[in-house]
C-alpha cells in the first residue's frame, strides 16, 4: 500500500516515518518478526531499510499489520488476510473516486 501524500511538519508526527525496528514493531503488535516478514513477502507492507539493511516500520504500516493480525487471529491464513486488506483498500479507493465523479457530475 502506498504511503499517503500529506507531510506533517515534524517527523515524529509523520505516520509514514519509519521509526520502528522489526523487533519493536513485533512487540507492539504482540506478534513475531516472522509474521512481519510474511506480510512483506505477501506485498501488504514494504518496510524501508536502514543503512545497515534492517527493516524499519511506520505507524501507518503498523496499523495495516494490526488489521492483518486481527484477521489471522480470527482464523484467516496470512496470505488470504493480506489479499483481503489489499482488496479492501482498492474498494475504498474506487468508492472515493466514484463519489468524486458523482460530486463533479452534480456541480456541472
């Protein structure tokens, strides 16, 4: 999922700032580093890498990972959970585009 385009003034307020190491992210989510790697392998989130090659996660990515964990905890396979979240995101974007088109159509 692509990062959002709004940029806060301070990197500590930036949801897209890669502030969390894999270990810290896994701890915050109550999961394992392997779970986070699986999300990356399934292209749900793509963490940035530090100069040393270590994965770094943003708050936005952690929210997505938390949603995946909810689905997995409910019995959904990791691969299916990733696909569900990607499809939910695509649906939300399509609905946003449709609403924009409807709004433009009524103001023309």
